[in-house]
């Protein structure tokens, strides 16, 4: 699947608002927005120049965002996507919306493989299987209830995560 047209903020990208090119070394912001409909594509990702995001225009209310320096063409961008994914997961953990339990859980599993999320404890209580996780260097512990996810839902969510973040899984 090719998704480069979908993402606006990657290398050679432009500000989603004023369309100024996001040049290497410039500060830009990658923001995740909740869609009006949660059904098929609950989140969309847009990148902005600092001038637009910091008040020149009304960009709306992002769910989470990450400020970054636009990479030079020879720099790897994997770490950059991990930062944005980490911030997104933190926001999902804080929000704790029941209808996003599966998205939260699958993103956390993915970020465990990238060593962004550490499991500090696992136990079972009335909610089912629970993992206590930490996102170093943060000390805060978050509880993650393991939801029942069927394979079709898991595939759709992994697909969505793959469209939002290029985490180097070939997804
Ligand atoms: Zn702009």
C-alpha cells in the first residue's frame, strides 16, 4: 500500500494550511486530528509550519501533536515517527476512552517492540488481563486492559496505525 500522498508532513512536504514547503532544519508540527466520523478513519495526520500552528491561522484542536525539526533528506525518519506515535499513545492512555481500547492496546504492543513502551507488571483482575506500562523516561505508570479483539478488527487497526506512522514494519 502506498500512503505518501495521504501524509502531508513527510520529507518534501508542505504546511497543511499555508502550503509553504517544510524545509530541512525548520520547525514543524505534526498533529493528529479526530475525524468527524470515528467509523472508518478515526484519525488524520497533518503537518504545519510553526507560524501557522502557533497562531497565524486556526488549525482546529488536535488530539495530540509533536514539534520537530524537519529532517535533511539523508537523515532517517524512523525516530521522528516514533516520537509522534509515542505522544499519540500517551494521549490515548490519558483519555482512556472505552471505544478506543483496541487501538490503544495495539499501538502499545507495537511500541513495546520498538522499546518505547515497557511493561512493569502484568496481572488479572475483574477487568481481565491488565498490563502496567511505562514510557521512559516518564515515570508515570499507565494501566492497559487487554481487550478482546477479533482478527478483522486487529487487521483494520494495524492498517490504520500503519497509515499514520511509518514505523519501519513494512506496513
Ligand atoms: Zn503554514
